[in-house]
C-alpha cells in the first residue's frame, strides 16, 4: 500500500517512487539511450495502444540540463521503456503510465545499469511458443474473448485462434514437439492439432523437421499420404463389396486386361467382369488406382496369337514383362505427392506476400521482365487467371481496392498478383502439372519457367521444399530424405530420371461390373473413381 496518495492529481507516492500518467510531450528518450533499434512491430504497437500493461521508468531531467526554447516545468527522461515511448509516439498516444524514480535521478551510472537489467537476455527471457499458447488458452478459458486477447496482445485473429488450438494439445504431444530441434511458433504448434496423440505422425514430423523441412510442409505431406491411404481403403471396400477379387499385386501368370486387349484380337475388357479369373490389384502405396487382370488367360479361353503383337510383347499366359524398378516407381509417387503438398505450402506463402503493404525491391523488375518476355504460363493464363478459384485464394480482396488509393510501394504487388496466379494455376491445376518436377516429362510449365518463378519466391524469403529446390537447381528429385540417409538401392543413379509407372500399374482398364463402374479420364495416375448408383 502506498504511504500517501493524491488520487485527485493522479499521483501515487511510495518513498522515492511516484506513479503518474505523464503527457507524451513531457517525456524524452534518455540522452544516453543505448538501444539503436526500437523494432516497432505492428503487434507491439497495437497492444500498447489497446492497454499499457507495464509502466515506463523515468527520472526528472536535471535543472542544469540545457532546455529548448519555451521549455518550462518538469520534463522527464525515460530510463526503462524507451521502446514503449517510441511506440506511443508512433501511435500518437496522449500519455504514458510512468514510474518516477527519484532515487535514480542523481545516479547516472545506475541509469545505464538499469538499461542492461531491463533489456538484456540474461535478465529477461521471452515466453516460448508453448508457454504463450498455454497462457492465451488459459486466458480464453478464464473468460477472455478472442477479441479482447487480440487487442491486448496485438496478435491477429489467426494467431489467437492458433494459440487457443495449440493450448488444447495434450501433454504427450507438447512433450513430443519439445523434443524436436525446431524453433516453434504458435502457427506451427496449431498444425499439430490434427495429430494430437498420434505417435506415428509425430515421429514422421520429428524426422522431417530433422531433415530441415518446414513443419507446414511435413504436416501437409502426411495429410496427403493419409488421404491417399483412406482413398485406397475406400476403393478396396467398394470393390470387395461388389464381389471383386482384390490383391496387393498382380498374381504370377496373370495379365492385365489392357495387355489382353493388345494381344488378343476382339478382346473387350468391359465384358471381363463375369470371368472366373477376373480380379484387380491395388497397391498398398501410391494412388488408389485399381488395375483389372485375368488370373489365367489361357485357362479362361483367351487364345494367344501365333506371334507376339509387337517387339518385346509377350504372349498370353507367359510371364509378365519386367516391371519398372520398384524404388523408381515409388519415387514417382512420392514426387507427385511432394509436388502437391509443396503447392499448398507455397500458395499460403504467396497469399501472405501479396497482402503485404510494401513490395520487396526485386518484385518490380521481375514483373517488368515477365511482361516483356511473356513466357508460356503468362501466354496461357494471364488474361483468365482472375476468373479462377486461385485468384480468390491468393489475391484476396484486390478487386475491391481502388488502385488510386493504394500506396505506391504496394503497386508492384498488384501487378505481381495476376502473374503469380497464372504460374500457380499452371503448376498445380492442369493434368500435366504433376510432371513439372520430372526430367523425363513435359508439364504445363517448363522447368526453366518454374525455376524462374520459384527463384523469385526464394529471393523474397520463401523456404523451398526439397522437390522445389530440385527444380531450382535443375537436378533430378531423389526424395525428401537427405541422400546420406538413403540405402544404395534406394538412391537411383543421379543421371537417370525416374521411370513412369508401366501400363500394368497405370492402366485405365479398371473393373466393369455390369457397367456400374465409372472412372475419371486420368484414373491411370490415381484419380479417384466412384461406383455409379
């Protein structure tokens, strides 16, 4: 309790300390202030404007200190809280809550020591993301609305939502995350909510973080992997419910219906569903693409031709042709999955870039070069990109903003928006977009064009995923794991691109059950299909 109090004058006294609200025009930075950068973040300024939670420490300016013309009465130097004073001026606040330390008024040495004790890491330690999440979650549980938390902490809606989500994580998941060598943020922690208590997923995230991957990419890759597994399970269940034999691989001596159609004149895969040898194989990894086969073609009446139909083709009933190397087929599947997961992470980053108030310096020159060179992605999609779903996802509310009201520093970002949408569309949406990362295939965007676009993003601060880095470097993608962690048989010769899965794996000839199965045109690469009602 203060020994005396003068509430009418807004002054509390306790020994040599006075607490009062002092108008900003009476406060000055200490002339010996050692802080060179106030680092005024938007969050810090918004929080101070909403509520000053920590008083600044001040001392009266000595009487013998030179005063400016017209300066009279008490003025004060800030000894602790010069960053708060700078933020208050930035926000044009009327005053600050100040602790007037009369004991330090004549102790110049003590004033400099206070600057160290106030700010040095040895005396002050910020909360970890885990501690922040727990505190904000507990505040919400205690009745604070998200709006109040947002205003008082200066954080965005997404950051507050992420903190509350992260605060709900189990102790087991928090412990697993703390064991990872990663500088956690509230956003990263919130991503773990989908895998709370899932030790397998957490172990894979741990491994990928150890490889240097972003948590966002690791999570998106696992989501894609599990979505594929769920789709395989769904397709397998539908096939078995329809009474169709399902295996993990094609049986010895069997031939796919596509192969039979190639070597047996008049063979119709659509009529094979009633054959006793009818079955499909659905691999336990990769896309959920069922491939129909006949177990014993000769036994079921499909006579072989007298000679093979083409060089290298085999007669019906003979052994299956040599399959592509299994690790290479898996690498294709991993690469397609990695390319898709990378797009999700990259597009979130691009949306944040396009929302910035000021364009980074390299943007304007790159945009000008693109418009002069007009590469294929721009020729194909620049004029129609604004009518795609990607425009709303990446460019936000740019349409609602009059360019006349936009600050000049932001204008290059408005020019970049349709170009970025054109590239992102051509790198993700067309069927051939999945080939861009490949050396042996041609995609909707050439590798040099994709390299130019990705290189710009990296220059602006984007952290590329391994498959994006391979495109930038002009090297074959060899998987997400570092090369030193691969077994010799897992690491194909760097000079050889991965083979496309063969016809026996990617055949579009999937089971026909009384014409009830309908399939996507690109089912050969794992596009989902559905049974018609």
